[in-house]
């Protein structure tokens, strides 16, 4: 492309950023933004993206998203323009501070990936996520800019290699989309989910997309007919409003198809109606509009959601109902004010803009306070931290009350113990039981909306490891782990003393080097756990005699010391030499040992990938394996492409789930069809019937994906079978 034309396009993109800033900006702020643009342009001058376009288009696009779609101000725009300079160019954090001040420096630091060497088994992605999250309590703009950065990367993902697309799409679905949801950025969350699904499951995505396009005209006529009486009455009553129809996202439709085991045509609620009021009497008028809607259409009482009286923790406010249309289809109707809609679209930024001038604490403030508490646990390893942090990003909420009538919001399926920790860490740690609606319940009792709960405590209580099996909130998990570690450290001191005495008896030094060798010999990663197990009496210290020693020093031959790491790293190198692709079946590299992962039981014909394990060679997983998203998000460098090629006609194990009406002879008919289908062998069959409905699962051997799909089609034709799906 002509350089002059490129420069003109860059300048137009920069002007677009300025126009998109919602707040009135001063001349000084405009100069500040211009300075950042000039620094970024010069720093990225010779750089190009994979698509071939000048790199500066990326920070400009990120800045535009920050301003236009999130509603951030001038400082955030400056940081968005500079966000890749420290990581990708010669500019340092000190340069940023001297030119733009300490505040901008801190935000850029939070946006810059960690550099340096990591243990070969660790997850650099998780380390980078943790670094980014550590900034949230101090300056939440870091995470908002990072979400804008990720959104633009997803929008331009087409130019990347396939394996890179899957890695970025998995990271996005695993963490960034739930994070956008938690921050109330619903538009960004929906687009991230949509794009992640597009790149991870292109076949399914295009199938639903094409069907939505083909049915658009019919859907539009249906919406118009449904909305007409509502609009007529709202106009008559003098409401100022906007009425929008919103088609549900492709991933959402796919989930419904999968959960119900139905085709696209059988998913009825593919759209929702949204009524946005321009009214100062927000709550009263939203309920008046609800009354208008339900005058025309019968509501489903179980689907009423009042998030106006009780906003979600991410600030979301709206009134949702589902009503029955004259054609027998359920239609979701969302009613909200313009302010509520702004918060629903812009999330955190809009929340704080409307909060100015009020001292009222909200769910956002509580969430940030909880993050700060999780950060206090310095000892947590990165994967634990990430699990604790991610736990409640995506969850429905329940509302419970204290004996005095105070309202608490918790994630769905929260237990009495989760509630205790949400009151205060000390209450959680000393909790021995609870009373729910005046009845005594165990700590594991799952709460429901409307429950009134009283916590019973004792100073003698000590947190148990088993508590981690039923708590679900990030705060409870983090605090229990922290307390258990503190208890473990106390016991570990005794274990250390026992080891010292044993080494003295064997005339061996208690030194750093000897301790490292002993840990390796007993297969422990760190000494606290080792000392703790010694104190518990589970370690046979007599085996120390098996280790070579001389003059009080232990030693292991270098070949043994390096064997595990070398095996792992040589496997990585061999795979890299294979252009990141492993062939499964005929033509496979005999030097690459692979196994089919039992968590998802891949079949020939499935889209698959390889994952390099530390001790067990390469595991082959289905692309839609329940663990795939997490593996790609955290260990991208250990992922490789995999393809089936001329595989032998071997039988592979897989599983099917069933739901249906428990008719006489149905199970017999089902097993007959399976037996009659050529070379399908059953391994196990389990059924459970209750109130005339049965659920079951079958483990069986098939040759490939086509063989399985042929069987599923035949089983779905049995009268009484409502759902047949492959087990994840």
C-alpha cells in the first residue's frame, strides 16, 4: 500500500479516537493524547501486524474501544495508545514515567507481560493473568484496557495461524469473557464469546449463523406482530421509550441445542425484546411497563427476575420476564431505564460515573474488596490463585438475609459456609453450623433465595480440608487454603526437626543442597509439604540411605537429575521439529508416543489436538473436551495440532447420555438397535427411572465419529426418547 495513503488512514483513525471520547476534554488533555499518539507512532514505526497493516492501527483501535464502547476518559486513552510500547519496543517504564507521569506508568506496567525464565512445568499465561489481576484493587482501568486489547485481537484473529487462533480463542472464552461479564460489559462479553466460538467450532458456528440469516425475515415479522400491541399501549400512556429486538448469541443458541438435544428449529427463544425507558421514575415506570406487557401476554411466574430491587453484584439492573405469545412460543422481555441500559452496556465505567456524589457501596465495591483480601494470601501458587479468582466470574446470584434482615448477595449454589465467609473471614473460620429459617443445617447446606441464615461459631473450630469440597466462593476457598497453609507451616516445623535429627544420625549435613536432593528422591516439589508429611508420619526417612553420599554431602548423578526435564523438553523439541503437528494412525511418527485422553475419549473424525504432558507423553484431546479451554489458555506452548490419518479399523470407547419417557419395552428397543448396528459393542449400561422419566448412560465401542452419529440418529427415532447426546 502507498505510504502516503497509509499515513492518511492512520491520521483518520487517530481523529476517530478523539471524536469517540464522550467527556468534554480540555486542551491539555488533547495535547496529552496527541503526545501519546506521537510516541506510540514512532515506537511502532517499523512494525507490522500479521495482517500486513501498520502496527499502530492496533493501539488506535484499542483506544477507540476504550472511549467508544467502554466510555473511559483521556488517561485511559493515553494508556491504550502506549500499551504495547514497553513490551514490544525499546521504550522503558522509566521513559513512560518521565513523559506521562506515575499513574500512566503503573497502568502500563500492569498491561505489560512478565518476562524472564519460568519452571518448565509452569504456566506463563497464568503468571501474566495474576500480574494483571493484582492491579485491580489499585486501578481497575488496567483490566478494562486489557479487555479492549483482547477484543480487538479477537476481531482481527483471521490473519493468525490455526493453532494460535485456538490458543487466543480459548484464553478469551476461559477468562476474558467471564471477566467482562463480571465487570458488567455485556456487549463486549457477548462479542468475545461469539468470536471465541467462531474460531473454536467454525462448523457449528456457520451452521447456526446461516440458519439465523435464513430465518431473519420470518423473525422480524414475528417480532413486529408481537410488539405492536405493547407499543400502541405505551404510546397511549405517554411513555418515552425505545423498543429493541435482540437475537440471542450463537454460543447461547448452541448451548440450548446441546443441553436439550434438539435441532436449531426446535429452539424457540432465539430472540428477546428490550424496552428502554426515558423516565426519572425508574422503578415505578418499569413495573408499569411490566403491567402493560402482561396485560397482553401471560407471564411465566417462575421466569420473573427483579434485578431493579436487587441489582446484580456487577451493577446490572433490569426487570426480566418471559411471556407466552399467541403462537405458543416463549418470548423474553427485558425492561430497564436508559441509565440501567448504559450500565448494562458500559459496565464498570458507567457504574462509577453514575455513582459519583453518593457514598453508597455496591456489588462492585464489595467484589474489589474481596479481590484485595485474596491478594493478601502471598503464598498461593498461580494456578490456585487463578482458580479462586475465576470461581464466581460467571454465575447466577441468590439473595439471603441475616437474622436482622440485612441482605447478602451470593452466587447460586453457595453454602452456609460461603455465607459465613462473606460476613467476615473470622466468622467463616470459626463456623460450626448454621440455622436456616430457624432450622439447624450443616455447613454444606446449599442456600436458596429468600433464606434467612444465622451462623453458629466456636473459638475451638479449626478449618478442615474437606471444606474445600463444598464451598464455591473465591473468598471462602482462598481463606480456607490460607488458614490450612498456616496450620501446615506450624506442623512443618516439627517435621523439619525430625529430619534434622535423622540426618545427624546418618552423619549427613542439613544443607540446602542435601535438602533439594532429598525432595527429588521423595518426589516432593517444595519443603513445607515434605516437612508436614514427615510430621504426619507418612514419610519413610530410612530411604535416605538409598541416596549416594560422601563426606556428609548427598549427590545424584547428573544424568538422573536431568532425566525428567530432558524427557519432557526433548519431546517438545521433537514435536517442534514436526511442525507442531502429530499424525494419529498410519504414518504416525514412531518416536512420538501418544495416548487418547480418557477425559473426552476422542474418536477418528473428531477435531483434536495434542497436549504434551510432563510424565505421560502426548495426550490427544477433542477440541471440545471439557479441559481443552483451560489447557489452551494456561499451557499454549505445550499444545500441538493433531490430525487423524488412515487410522486402522480399531474400536474406540465413547459414551452416550439418554433422557426419555419410561415406556414398557423402551430399554429393550434401545439395546436391540445398538446390538443390531454393525460392530457396536456395549461395555456398560446404567439407567435410573423416577416419576415416569428415565435418565441413563451407555459406554460402548465404535469405529469413528460417523459410526457414532449414525447410531445417535437411529436412537433419537425411538418413540419416547427425548434426548441422546455424546458424553463430554
